C-alpha cells in the first residue's frame, strides 16, 4: 500500500531512489545534497534496499563509479550539487556518450566564489550540452516521482537524466510525500535489462577511438535519442498518471487558457509565481504561468503551443549566462523564433545565490512586463543598484 | 548463463549507413581485421644453424639434435640421430678425442657439455635395443668392403646406410685398435644384424671387381684425398690415420659417400666446408643457469641433467621464448614448436633477440 | 606439450591485429595478464596507449570486455564495474583497471588512493613506460632521473627521481602489491594467479619498456626490462598488507647500470655527465638497501631471495 510521509525534498529523492530499486549508489558529500545520500546509506545499511553504496573520494569519482556500474548493467544513482557537479563535468559527457541511463539528483546551488550554498541554477545549466536529460522539479512529491520517471525514460532512450531541485527551498523543506506501493513501482519500472553491458563472456570494447568516419553518426544517434525522449516522456507520464494519479507534462501550464501575459518559471520559484498569478487572476489580470519542467530534451512543440499568440511573456531566470541572457530566456526565445506573429519576450534575472523570490516580486515583474514597450537585453530584478 | 559462441574473425564492419552502427559506441568485430604484418620490414625465420661442436666433429654428428631428442624424452630417436653420422658410438665414447667439447660454446660459460659421454650413453640405447638408422633407398648395387681397419668398418656401415648391398671382407675386424674380443664381436655382430654380409677372410680387392659394382679398401693407395677415388674408377681407398678415431671413421664414411655418388651416376664431389657455427656471443646466457658438468654419465637422470646444460646452439629445442615474448600474439605453439603468423607479425625482432640459441634470424622483407 | 623454459597457459585472450607499436611491452604485459587471469574478466582502460592499441571503436583486441574511461578514473570505473557486476550476480568476475603511468602516478592517483583505502575488490595494473608515450613522450612523475623526454630535453633532462608509487600503495595497507615485468613471465604469472585469489585491492606495477619512447630498437625491449631487474633499477617484489615485503629475485652477479642505460637513446646524454649516472646508482643503492631491510624485517633473512641467473 502506498503511504504518505512528511519528507524533505532530499529525503523524497532518497525514497525515490529506493522505490526505483537502484543497485549502485556512489556519492560524495556536499551541502545541500548530502542528506540524500545519508538517508540512502542508512536504507542500504538496514537492508531495505539491495544496493552497493560506494563512499568515494570526489564527485568525479562518484560519477565514474556510476558509469562503471551502469556499464556493467546495474541501475546506478548519485546526487550532488554545484562544485560537485562542476567537478563531474567531464564524466557527465562520458555517461552520455557511453549512453548510460544513470540518474542523478542535483540540488541547485550557486557556484563559488564567493562561496554560496544557496539555490541558483547555474550549476545544472552549465551542464546543458553534456547530453543529459534535465528535469526541474517544484515540489518534494515531484522530486520523488521524477526519480522513478527518470529511470523509466533513461533506460529506454539510453541517456542519463538529472533531476534538479532547489537548495534548501526544496532540499531541506518538509512536505507530505506519497510513497507508492513497491509492487506498483516495480510494475511501472521493471528491472533494467541492459543491451550493451560489460560482462564476462561478451568481448566488446566500449567507447574506444572513433575516427571521423563514425564519430558524427554516434552523435547523430544521441540527438535522435533526445528527440525520441520527448515522446517517451509523454507516453510514460501518461502511464504514470494512470497508475499513480499524478499528471505531469513536459511543461506545466497554470491559468493559461485566456492569458494575455505569461510568466515562465522553473523549479521551486514556480510555487511563489503560482500564488502570485492566482492572486492577480483574482484581481482580474489575464496572466498565466508556464512551468518549465523538462529542459533537456527541450520541449519545443509544447513551448510554442503555449506561448503562441500571447501579448507578452516574461521568462524568469535564477541563472545567468554572463555576456548573454538568462538561460531559460535564451532558450525560449530561440524556440519561439519561427512563431508568427512574434511574441514579445522579456528575460528577468532574479533570485541568484538564493536570494528570496516573493509573491511581491512576481507581481512587480508582471506590472513591469505589461508596461514595457522597448526590447531590453537583460532585466535585473531585485539587484541593489 | 550459456555462453554464446563468439566468432573471432577478420571480417570488416562495413559502415554505409547509420544502421550499420550500433546505438552505443561498442565494438562489433575484432582487430584481426588489421593485418599488421604489412608493417614489417624484417621477418623472423626459424632456420637451423650449425653448432661449433657439430662443425668440429669429423663425422658432423648433429649433437644439438640428439641431445634435444634425449632431453625431450625421445632417447631412441636421439640414438638413431647419432647413428646417422657416427657408426660406433661406444667406440667413440672410449677413443674419440672429442673436438666437439673443445669447441663447445658452453666452455666459455662454465664448462663444456660432456658430449662424448652423452653420445656414448645415448648411442648405447641403440646397441641395447638393436636400433639402426634409416637406410637410403636401395640402388640394387653390390659393394665389397675389403680390409680390417676401423675405416673399413665405417665404410661398410655407411655404404649399407646409403642403400647398397655390402659384403665386408675382414679377417681381423678393428685390427690395431686394441679392442677386446668382446668389443670387436659386439660391433661386428651389430653390422651383421643390420644386414651386412661379413666374411672373415682377406681378399685382393682387384679380384672382386667383376663380382661387385664397386670396391672400397684400405689396401690400396688413394688418388684423390678428398673423395677417396683411386685410378680405378670402381675402386675407392681409405686408410686410418690413427690420430682421431672419429676422423678415421669419417674417411670410411666419405669413401662410402663417393661410392654412392658414383653408383648413382652423379659427379663425385668433395665435402663443402660447413656453414659458420653459432658463436658464444650469439647465445643469450641469461637463459642458462651455471651448472656443474657431469663428467661420466651412467644413468638417464645424469644424461638428462647434462643434456640440459647444452645451449642447443642453432637448434630449436622448444624453449618457448619466442612464443612467450611475442607482444603481438603472432607466434603460436603448434606440436611443440613455434609457428609465426606473418599476417600479423610486425617484425619487432624480440623473438630473434630473445632466442637464446640463434635459431631465429631476421631476414629483410623484399620491396 | 613441451616448452622447456616456461610453464604458461597457451590460452590467448589478446587477439592479433592490435595496433601497439613494434616491440611494445605494454601489449605483452596485457597478453600475460590475461593468460594469468583467464577470460572471466572485465577491464577498465583510461586514456593511455591501450586506448589506441585495442583498436578502432568498432573493433576489439581482447577476448574480454573493456570499458574505456577517462584518464583519471581507471580505479573508480573498475570499482563501479565490480559493483555493477556484483549486483547482477557476477561476483566471481575479476575486474581489472589497466592504466599507464600518467594515469596512475599523476592524474589518476586520487581515485587510486580512494579505491585502495576502501580496499575495493579490483586489480589495478599500471604498465609503466615512464612517460606520457601516447601523447608523444612527455615527462610523467614516473620518468626516472636523468631521462630525456620531449618536455625534459637532453639539455635539461629529468631532475627528479621516479615517484615511488609502490610505497604510496603500501601506505594504504592494501592486501597485495607486486612488481612484475614481462621479461620474467613466470614471475608475472605466478603473481597474477596469486592476486586473483586475494580479495580486495591488488596493485601491479608492470615495468614496460617502450621502444619509440625510450629511443631504442624494438627488439631490445625484453632485454631492457631484464637488465632493469638485473641492475636493480626495477626490483621484483611483493608487498602484502603494506607490511610484509618480499624481494623475489636478485641477479647473482653485479651488472653495471651503464649496460641498461646504453641500450636506450633517452639516456645517451648522460654519458657526457657521468656524475649524473652516479646519482642514479646512489638512488638505486639506497632503494635496494631499504627493500633489503624490509625483507629482513619480514623474513628474518635474505637467504630466501632467489639468486639465479635464469629466474622465471
């Protein structure tokens, strides 16, 4: 039987990995991720999860151990944050290039220096081009669910997946989370059947030198797998909805039906934006909210569908690509390029390094959006100028 | 889990479209597709070389080979190998000057191998078991050998080995060597047992010319000291020098060989000098342990221990170095010997450098 | 079967057609390692010559599976593979990390230290050719004093002694450390078979002469390895649990270091500065005295060190 438990976002992830019956966990401590693997190590020690837990000496090794385990055909899991994710960078490419369905939780944390342990998306978005799927979750329930969904998708398209949750706002904040009946999870996510595992009796080399006559084709196949992942995601989320009663999509619209103005968010900030939009709707403002959940593969079709014909769109970024824009803004703008008539898009940078984003902030952004006539490359919200 | 049989072939993966490539960057076939033999500009070749002992021996006994056979567990084959060149190994054991041991490369390492003893011990197996070397195809020719000397005993032996019907006329075989009656009887009985007719009387060689196709004798003077021909083309003559019994046996062997050439209608040629022998500098001594020489050999254990001291210069005795040290797995071990796979051998030369006895040599590739 | 000098299995798990340079002892080392381990093996190979040797992505040179991994990750990728196979019920598979000296002495040391300290159940083997050969002979911390490389030119050759990797591993108290070289194949195989039966982190330091990198004709590589042992440049030894030291072999005669150096072009310039050769001799002497001391501490005697000309 499923049951509800009050869990922090991090512990929801630990439960997600447990429900997904991960077989090898390898991790290195970093705030604010650490409690994910602490709980997992306990669960493994208590024999509630049949897995090997490897306490490695760096995040680079944590990912490398997952890569080895996944190459050997096991379901592998790790979690990290910020500097740890950055240290893993090389191996993120490796996991994706080797087409290994590893799932990782990244707790969004600002990059140093100066040191910061609070939420910001630059760590995960810096890994945009590694070939990992990226899912930004908003709640602890989503954190739990997305571990399971991520494996289901990853193992079909043979690409690794990262679920991303905000430091402290989710990672250390408790909410009730429904933990599903294990048999049902097993039915949704059967044991991983690797097609290309490193195992005795199968003399293959895995990832050897590819000359210019083959390398491009392997990359083409990766892109095709990403494209396929969009359909697989939709199919699996429908099934997930049927089985567990939670309806997720690649993006999540809120009060969008007749909205002239749309605010686009990702991660935990969405909850604040949702409250603000709700209040503004009550005030009679035709504003809607679009939550970006799947960042890679990028849901072009859904984004275009949702934003087409709107008067104005504000994209909120808790991240910045220095010398350019907020990253979600930049991506959405490029997705909207072929859409006629042009939808005016504005990018707002806010909440960096864990600075609070309030309902008031969102409302102010709406007001700003409505009045704005001129195109502006980058709009800062809340910076002490 | 049942293992699927894997075909290790040199098949190429043809990549014409995306579908020919796996989803994941994993190998489909094997490097056997790379014929790395094309990298080679020198090729290792297994080529028997002469050993100094062999070259020093008047009879050119293939010492390395018989010691190899003996120590490989084939003593009878070793005995027969001796008998191909040495008719009376028990007599050489007793009387030979053993120039082989003077020339032995092992002398420069610790002490020469007891070749004379080993040859006698191994040869004795042939005596005990009544073994003889393989005879050449019969020419249907009759040869008389006339004389008592050890040279004539040897001539009779080799003439018979070269496929002739031999009648030996000797009233006192091995006369003048100081052998006991038993020793003489032992050797004469061997000749008889093999099939040589022995008539214990003296004859004038000239009287036998009509009855026989050729005559070998020690009673006449020789014309050509290299081929032992006389002025009479049917008569060949050789006498012992009594300096070294092996040399005296050699004279008989060489006279028999001339007769053989004569009866086949071939040109009678002198023996060419032997090819250069492997020198001590060619021996990789790191593969040999200093061991005390066993001077007299009475048991098989002693024989094998002493035989194992032999460097086996220029003769492959299946040490396995070439096989073990090949970085390219291009040498396989087939029926106890190395076989080089020239499709893949890159010609690095390790096998040649590590061959302790210079049997493997590098030869340039053409082109 | 008769093979007078060696008792080695004829089973080959290295295929022909691999693309190692002529005379590569790194290739021979793999051949011997897999003769010893058999085919119930999975291998992790980081960036090193073997990345190339094993062939193009679509082809494979071994009869056992290989996972190619990043430069610094051999030890941890092997750890992961071992964990993965264990979870899939393949507990008896030997997992081998197979790396060069750069991937071991330098960039991979952290992951090795981690895996060694956790006593991961893998065999880590470094085939040490004493420089970054695959990238074109650059100096590594395994490059010996006095050697030329493309980053330590003859005018200013390597001025630090080789990093003592064995002592680093010994300090981790791993169950088994062995030094081997393909020039002594039976010693090599005996240690591999011994290691195979031990559980935990096992480390092989394989001395692997590289003809192009050492500026040496390709047929000299086994000879160079043998001379390295005879001159005590590379002593053959075993260390158990970081404490029990065993010197396996001492060549019974004194062999001048120069015999080893003069085979190799990378030491050619040293003959103009004989004082530097004396520095190397002093390093060798001190290291040997230390090892003898440890051997004595373990065994109470040095009489059990094999002192034969032909050591297998």
